[in-house]
C-alpha cells in the first residue's frame, strides 16, 4: 500500500510539475510577463527613461500599479535632447515628473483602442480624466501628439501590469486632453 502511494505521488509530481509553479527543470515559471519596469529594463533600450522614472520617484508607482500604459521614449529619443536639458531634468525630480506625466496613463489602453477612440475611464497619474488621446495612423505608421511629433516604434508591448508603446520622441506637450496637473 505504501509503495503504491509513493509511486502515485512521484507520478503526479513528474506529470504535473506546474502545480508548484515550476517547470520540469525546477525553474520558476511565473510570472509569465514581468512588470513594466522590468520589461523596460530587459529590452535594453530604455536606460535613460528608467533613470528618469527613478529620479522622479515614478518607478515605484508604476511597479505598484495594476494597469498602466506608458508611451516610452527609447534611448535614441532622449539622445535627441540637448545634453544640458537632460542633465537639468535628471537633477530636478519635479521637472522630470512633470515631463513623464505626458507619457503615462493609468489603465491598459492598446494603440488600436486609442485610434478607434474606444476607451473609457482613463486618467493620468495625476488623476485627471483623459478625454482624447492624440494619435493618427496611416500606411507609414502611427504618430502621437497634437503636432504629430512622436512616431510609434513598437506598440502594445505586454507587461504584467500594463502596456508599453515605444516612441522615438520625448514629448514635452501632453498627448492627451486635458493636460495633467501635478
């Protein structure tokens, strides 16, 4: 009897290893997608954005959020800024926070939903209701902002707590209405 129970237990563990959240190799399988901050870090081309989020204290806020959409300027986008502007922003957390407010929505909103205007109850990190997101798409891609200043490089990069939309431009003006107030 003991032998049968032991063999049944061994068979069960061999066939169903995921019950403990592990793969056959014993490595942790969960979570399937890391959070936005870890996803940005893993992609490797958001170093400056991550430094800015940390300087502004927004990295913890994003990490703790259940659903966030971030318009993420890549490192090439930040390289377009004058060096003194970037250094000044990094030294002034309030200025960096204000700048990055133009890039972050509370809620998971895909680019398709933005283009179609199919989203509701979306706010920015400051709590202001978002009425419209300025995005226009054609055969060549999608542009963001009232002046169409940012090109979407990669859209709807999935993270456990939201979506990342990679852009080629740092947006100093809000891409949504009304502008955020901090």
